[in-house]
C-alpha cells in the first residue's frame, strides 16, 4: 500500500515529502489512517542527532482512524477513532505498576526505528526506511502501530487535536499532576512556555496551585501563560538572576520546579529557587554529559529532590481519557496552543514553531 510521508534523509536537511510503501499489519499490528500528527521537539532532536539512521520517518503524536487490524488485536476495530501514544510491552514490572513510560523495553520499542526483529514497515525505491518511532512513525498518511499505543477517542472530540495528548500535553500536564503531584495551594516554577510548559500551567491550575511562575523569552507565550492561569511570568532577558527573581515573589522559595528547556545553566539556577524539601522535575532534553543539577550536601541539607520524568508518568489508557474529559469541561483548553499546517508544509511549520510564531504545530494529512 502506498503512503505519503515526510522523510528525514540527513540531520541538517529539510524533510522531503515522498511516496513510500507500507507493510500490511502483522497479527499484533494496527494500520491507522492518520488524520493529524503533532510536531514535537523530540522528533527534531532524533532527526538532528541521527540517533535513528536515515532515511527515517518520525512523528509520535498521531491520531486517526483504524483501517485494519491483525488477527491478535482485540482492543480496537476498523473505524475506531484513536490517539496514538508511546509503546510499552505491558508485561514487565513497570508496566504492571501502571508506569509504562518506564517499561524495561522502552528504548527498543520506541527509539530503534524498526521492529524488535529488525524489520521496518516502510520502504522506498530499493531501500527500507526507518519506522516504528515511538511505535508509530506518524509523519505520514498511514502508520503501523500496536494495541498498547492506541487510546480510543470519543465521538465529538476533534480527532485532529487528539494526537498531542499522546506526548506533549500528557508530558506537561502529567508532569505536574502525576509526577510532581503538586498539592493544592503550593507554588511551582515552570521553565519554558512551549506546548509542554503551557500544558504544565494548565495542569497546575487543575491541581489548585496558588503561585504559578513561568520563565519564557517570547512575549506572546508569556501572555498566553497568564491567560491560561500563570500568576507570574518572567522574561529571562530581564530575570538574569533567576533565584533572585523567584525569591522576590516567594522569599522562602518554590515548592516545585518543572523544566522543559534542558538548558544546563537554567537547570543549575533552579536549585537556588527551591524551598526546603522542594522538588525539581525535569523533562527537557539536555546536551549529553550535562551533570545533575545541584550540590550533594545542599540536597541533603535542604531535602531537595531532583526527578527525571518521562511522558508525565502517565498510563495513557487512563490519563488520556482524563485529559479529554478535562478539556470537555473547559479545564484544559490545550486547543489554544494549536496551529495547523498541511503535512506537506512541515518545514515551514518547524521554522514557525522555532521562531515562536506558534506554540504547538499539528500537521494535517487531509484525510478524515
């Protein structure tokens, strides 16, 4: 079967729109007709580093309609509307604890660019194309995925908006609601006002945080953070001493911090912002070799916690429906972050997102 996909052929080159062949689904696989797919910073990091050797198709925030299922699939059927999230095995200790983002086989199932048996689902002229990114590779009109990846989307919910719930939105909101479990009346500092950071703002509002501070260089994003519930915003060009800026608002320091930037200097600066027994959660992708922030004896003296977070510590089967319900109640208006582009305009969309002209890109395939 022929599909149209955005193919990465070199780390420093634009995506190219190409026609590929996709495999028929195996017994445990699902073929989804992609309607929309979110553009996430993680896609661009993997492309830029060639962690998965090109040519490759990325995309891990897909949504669409099930077209075919393998004989062993029972969770969904053709015609079902689904959001597609990360893949997990469903059998290891972490999966059984409701922590599939820490699945023992997470790297193999999500970051290898192929099936565990080494085969790929996408094929070009005389070559295989890396697939199965996060168990989906959804920068395409169709993708192969699995039962553990898909969550049904109820009728009436805009299907093209459902994809970002599978990563960016659940990472930001889940980081606050699940990983940090911010208490009502607490304070939180959020570094970065992109899609993950602004989802964290919305999660903090849901949790009832009293003080929500956002550090973000783009004025428009700072304004949107305020509209979504931030009580304070900081421009890093002005708040050069982050600890002083935060303690001018809360002299004792903040209860929680949440980083989406991965900027080493900022990571270190946050430690001076924490109140005693404060917790710092990190989802930002830092450069290789970046040391863990903080000083060991300061951690001991003040009881600080530094915590790595993957996918908001969420169990997609329960958390994505919760996010949909919160959106329907008007408590998680993440649609305000979204700007749509045709899949064919992926390179322009990337440029606009990086320049701060939009917050969250959703690429549309033109299919329904």
